[in-house]
């Protein structure tokens, strides 16, 4: 049962007078210095309303610092930013009232129930008294925790706690929801569940979502990705466009007569070459081309393999390095193995 | 974080929702207060331990010392020390209630509070009132032991005691919040609080009369804020007891400052000043972001 009265309340809407009424976030040349260290070196981007926008980069790239400045938790050393039309420097309270925050670290009170945590938040973020119950119902349903409403948070698993935090972040119908590394420490199933929640939030509540991650597969969920490295944005586009920038798809055809296939495909205008065991064709949108390629080659095909550039390729292309998924975990597992080997 | 006034630019977006600030802040104070109480009720060990210590003091000091000190015309040391023990239980509960801030920091909940669009003062006042309420209830329950000691209670007296307990509790919870706001770790809080608490209790006149002390000790007791909360409590309790003149001389009440005896209202006034200072320090020190 949807309660339309509790969705985006009118006073929380963006100021109509502001120039960027259609933009949820406008960051312009943001700089953050800690002493001599420049953590963020002039970052600019816009996020449209209802967009899922990801800041992707390795640990220490400046993602969290950028988010902190947008959330008014860190004062920019330079540049400006507006969130939902309000200046983060001049109107921090107005900004905070319109944003939801989910941090890397848990910020729930485990001695309270899920409902009590939400009620506390509702008061701090001025949810009108007569809307609180309906809002709590709604956000708990959004993350499928309505059955755990009266349970102490100390009985929750890590994944449930994180989803409750997302629900809490949505309680006051924010215009923008900030998620800082929302899936760190969660197992793959829980991560998938959480992503279901996030996409549902966007669809049903129309919220703009700005998140940071260092997981490649998660950035895929975003409408647009900004790759951050050493405090600067090195690339910004949709996942597909970024992949296209890196290179074309490759289609490998294993045929009965590779040489003949290559000559026919080349005659038809395809860029291709004869590999060791297969014909390699470079093309855009390889998957939809497969049928045509086979038709043109007119030789029996025994195997087809389409390779699309991954975000890993994208990241490598723009930063010259590979992003290591969870270096920490990897080192840990190495340490465990080393210890096991000693026995 | 510096908050620029919102009205500096004429082109500032609609401020309609900035109205009703006071109501929102009051709701926040109420919510933070409620949370403190919920947490207290859910922690059974805390409830238990906060009762055991004062009762232990009462029996050890009350009964133990009475045999040593004896009584003056039937007025025992137990009766003298009873208001002091009530005060001690309030002070201890109040100061230690601030540990919740350190817990909140450790478990991340402090962040949920300090990033919210509410004023820091509301958070501190809510916390302080929460801790103070618990401490007041604690001290009031201690009054149930009065008949056992032979201390006579009247309805007016209970009302006066509750009022004084509340003031004492607000002052010392603020003090606790101020200290807690500069401490990162639970262990450190416990050590620091023990270090501060015992001198504050022992040098407050809770356990001995403040008359005829060596100068250095007299000075220390006069510098101690708790002194100005214990004496009013003892005064109102003694006012309805039959205190023989000889006992009144031996187990004296009142604080002399620069040669003059302070009136009850002067003592309360001094404690109110301490409370205001502690509260201000607590608000300034609370939840400074990283």
C-alpha cells in the first residue's frame, strides 16, 4: 500500500529560483587540502535528478573526501558545490535536511529496535509527527525489513543492519542519498539484495543516488561513473560509453576455414585478422553482429566468443593501473594461507 | 563547523522550512532524553550496579563509622551521613551516565547525531536531561532507606530533595558530558572519571562536616562544586529532623566562605553558576567533527 502523502514533501523540493533546479548535485572545481596534502585536486561534475552516480576509484583516491564535502561534513578548501540547489558552504543545514547519508561504518544504536532507530532519526530530520509512522512502514518495506520492526538491532546481521541504515537514510525523503562504500564487508548475496533495494528506491522514490565504490561490478549499476584517481576525475561517462572509449568488442569465430572467413569478412569491410585458432573481428556492439558475421563468412562455425571491454579494462586504460578488489582481503587470505602452511 | 547566517544573500532560496526551529529542537531534546532512558532500562547490570555502590557506602560508612564516632544526644553519624550518601549516589550516576557519549562514539551513533540538521545544544541538553533524570530517580529511591536510618521524611522534604537532586544531577551530568566529549576510548573515560569522582565526593562534605578543617582541606572543599550541592541537601533534611543543639554543633551544616556563612540560596546560586559553566563547556566540546 503506497501512501502518496508521504512521498517527497513539498517544502523539501529544490528552490525554484536556483539556476540548477534540475540538477541534484553540482560540484565545481572542489579542492580539499589537509595540511600539505591535496586529497581532492579540483573535481567538477553534475548529477541529474533521479540519477545513480558512482565515484569509482581505489582507496585513498579522494572519493570519500569528495562525498564529505558534498554532505557538508568537510569544508572545501576551494571550489563550490550545490546539493539540491543549496550551497554546501553557505547553507549546510538546508543541505543536510535534504540528503540521506549512509557511511562506511555502522551508525545504528544496537540497543534500540529498528523502529526506535528510525523514530530517533525522524525527529532529528523533522519528519512531521503525523507522517512518521507511515514513513517508517514505507522505508522498512523498501528494504524488506518490515518483519523486524520491533527487533533490537543487536540481533541483526551485517547486511540487515546496512539495509536498515539505507532505510533510515531515506526516512526523511531526501533529494539525494549518499552511500559511501555501501557494500564493504557484505557477502555477495547481501550485496545483490542491497542493490535491489537501491534501484527500487530510485524507481519508487525518485531519489538521486551518489555512491562511492571500489568494486567494479557495482559501478555497473550506475547510470554514470566518474573514475577518480589521485584526487582527480580521469574519466566520466556511462559504463557503456566508457567501455566504448577503451576499445571495440572483439568477436572470435572458430571456423572450418579461418583464412577464407577472414578474406570474406575483410571484403565486407570488417577489421579482422586470423588468430592462432580463430578469426578475430573488431567491431562495435559485437553481440548483435554475430549472426551477420557468420552469414558473411559462409563457412561452418564451431565456436563463437564475444569479448566486451570490462570496467577493469576501463580503469586500466585511464589510470594505467589495475584496481585491486579488496587488497586487504587478498592480503588476509594470503596471510591465512601462510599460517596454514606453517602447520 | 561555521554556520553562515542564511539571510546573507537576497537570492537565498526559500526559507519556509527553516521555520518551526524551536519546536524541532524541543522534539530533538525530548527524543535524545527518551533514548537515554530506554537504554538505561535495557541495561539491567547498570541498574543493579548503580544501586549496590551507594548502599554499600551507607552500610559501611553509616554503620561502621557510627560505632567509632558514636552519637551525640541520640543523633547518630548515620543520620548525618545519610543525605551525603543520597548525594553521592546522584553524583555517581550523573557523572557515569555521560559514558553513553563515549559508547556512542565507539559504536558510531554519535555520527548519526552530529550530522543531523539540529543544533548541538539540543543534543547536549537532551543527553544531560536524560542522565540527570536517571540520577534523580536513583537518589530518590535511596530515600526509601531513610526510615531504616531513623531519618524522618515529609512530603515537602521529599519534594525539596527531588528538586535539589535534579539540580545536582544536571550540573554533574553536564560535567560528565564535557569530560566525555574530549575522550575517545571507554577505558580512558573510566580511569579519568574514577580519578575525578572520588576527590569530588570525598572533598564535598558528604562524609564529614566542613567545619574546623585544616586550611588546605578547607580550600579544596570550597573549590569543589559538589560541596555546594551536598550542603543544601543536608540542610533541608536536617530542617525536619530533631537535631539537639550539641549534635548540631558537632555535625554542623553550612559552608563558610571568606569568613561568612553562606545562605541556602547562595549555595544553590553558586552551584547554578557551576552548572551553567559545565553545560556551556559541554555544548562547546560536544561532537566536534573530524
